C-alpha cells in the first residue's frame, strides 16, 4: 500500500469532511481526490509520465497540496522551489532535476518571468495559477478539462519527491525520498503526535523541500490541515478562526508567538499541542512556552535526509524536566519506534554512552541519496545509516543531547567551544529573546567566542552584564569576549539563524580588537 492509496480511502470514508483549508478556501476529501486526479491526468496529457519531475513555485496555498497529491497518484517526482531562493539557485534547481513542468503562483512569477521563453524552449511546461500569471497553461483550465489519468505501478523504492536543501557548494542539493520514505513518515509522525480524526492541524512551513510531507499526515487520520503563511501577529486569529488543535512551529516562530500571546487579548483555547523542532531549542524558551501557552508540547528532531523526525521529547518528559530534571530539557528526546540513533566516532565506530560523537540515523525514512551527487551520497550513506553533520551524545537512558554542527565548532585557545551551549546560557538571562554565537579571528586565542543577541520587548541590559551572566554559568573559555545587541538576528530560508550573516554583522559593527578576514 502506498501513500496515494490513502487519498481515495479518505475520500470514500470522509467525502464531505474538510481535508485542507487556506484563508477562505477549503477542499473536502472528495474534492481533493477529484481535483488531484484531474491534475494528474492533465500532467499526463502534456506527455509527463511516471518518474517525471514536476516543480512548483508558490506561497502556502491549497495548490501545493493538490500538486503533491497529483504527483503521488501519477508516480511523478514532486519538487518544491523556495520562493526566497535567488534567480541563480532557482535555475540550478530546475536544471538539476530536469523539471518537465513548473507550476507557478502568479505572485511568485517575477522570479522566473525573464526565463519563461528559455524554459519553454527547453521543453519545460509552464502552468500558472492566480490572476495574470502570464504562462502558457492555466492551472484551473487544465483541471476543468478532466483529462483521463492512469495510476502506474509503483514499488516502495520508486522516488516520490526531491527536497532541496543547502549544499556544500553554495547551491541547493536534492534529497531523494522514496515512496516508502513518505509513507513511513506520514504514519510515524501521526503516531508520535497522537493525531486523531477531529484534529485541525496548522503546520507552519516553507512549502519547498521535504516539508511538503508535513501536509500529508492528514492522509493517515482524515484530519484537517490548514495551509497558511506564518505571521506571529496572525497566529491567535488563525487558531481561533480554524479551531486549530495542533500547530507546528520552528523555535524562532515559537519565540515570536510567545511575545504576541504575552500581550493578551488572544483566544487560543482550542490549541492542545505545539510541535517544535528543526533546530536546537534553548531550555529557557521551552519554559517560557509552558508559561505562555496552555497546551502540551512535543519536540522532534530529524533531518531532510531522514524525511523528518527520528527522535521525540514528549510532553510528560518536558514536564518532568521542568519539575525535577532540568538537564533533560536540553535533550531532543529518544528514538521513535521506527528509527535508530547511534553516536559514532570519525571512523564510524559507536562510542560509549555519554561520550560526544557524530549522530548517525537509521530507519525506513532515510533518503535514497542526493540527486546527481554520488560522492556526497557515498559520504553520507553507510549501508542503512545516515551520517549527519550533528555532534551529540546519548545518555544511559537513550536520551540524545545535541552539541552543534561540526562546522560551527569554535576552537578558542586550543579548547573546543560548542556555540549551542553558549547560546543556551545567554537565553537564560531574562532580557534575552534570541542569541547566536560564532567564532571570529583573535590575535591571541586564534578564535574568539562572540555573540549577537536580541532582547524581549521592553527589556534592557548592558552587554557587560550578559558577559558577567555567562561567567557564572560557563567555563571561562566559553564565555563570550564580546556581545552585540541588535534589533533582529538574520534568518535564512528555513528560519534558522544565518550564522555567516551574524558573524559579518558583528565584524562590521566593530569588535574590541582588530579582525583580519
């Protein structure tokens, strides 16, 4: 059984129930089934077949779900284009995946409009949706034509989607996920989160990359998924308007939501669970979330290459940590039943419990490889295991504690400094909202630990006080030699702090010593 089979089953069982909502628009399961079948037939009428790639450039709207369901039905590879990519990155992506068609939101069309003719000449079909999109084919017109569709035979190892993520060359690299990967992801995410039919889920995410899989967890339960752009100020309204029970937020989003809720005049009583993850989360932020939001929390950890989460820190564990085991709040939890986690040295040998090493992940959701990058695939995949770039340790009870990415480690005076430890210490100060720690050249220490922070609204603090705060919490080699305070930290496409940009910002603002770069 494949994920596409769940679409028809939901349509047969819950034909009139809402599958997707976005703004004032909605799709019942029956409509989602009919429209995705019609879109699959339209793509096949253009000459696309099983294994063809179909890209989409769009904001968060219903079409991203319909496109994904159509690709599942036709055995085509779904490719999402991040609308915040540069023109160079977009063109690389389309060439790399050999896109047979591109679906383009009219609001995103300017990113590609100067290349429409070249794309058409190269055989890429351009399909537009929204007003005045300027493309050859119109999305709604193609669906209305009701072209007959065929569901090709599939195997579990057939590719289902290509999710582009940051690459070592500076250009995005494509993560290949199989039919088995996406099916297992949907099932095990639903089990981990405890989703039920009556849930209404709001998974804030960028529709590019492997995040699209987040929109299909509803296939397992028949629940409703709300597709919206993230805006912290709108969060309470969206929860109340759609009666949202489950929300997914990146830590940076969670921080902004806490600020909004603290101001009052919000109604988020329907919210029973907040799921967060994708990056290390300071324990201070988690405690603040419990104070501000009256719901349960679930932290998940995984990678694009693992299709999503492989570990979970459950609500009961959060509450135990807050009550009596504060060190547990720094953990990303234990392996989910479908997954395996191993901590290994540089030679690939498992290290003893408690020792730091590289995190390796295993299980049925691990990617099949990187598109057109055999060397990078060979470096990352070892049999059934994925070697991540994350450092971490596992305690005697199986809890995973992340250090940081290897590339982010700072060597100051010959001592290893993991930025996440310093960031967590800074976040414990009541004035600090968000912190990023990087290394910069230093004439005596080789690299110096420096930090850039933002403050909670209305808070004030001197940089010297933050340094003194760190001295009370950290060994001396981890204490920042300089702290800068800024209105906002630079964030990248996935809402993670852009450490390279933060480093440049600190240097350009001036440091107490000369920096040669």
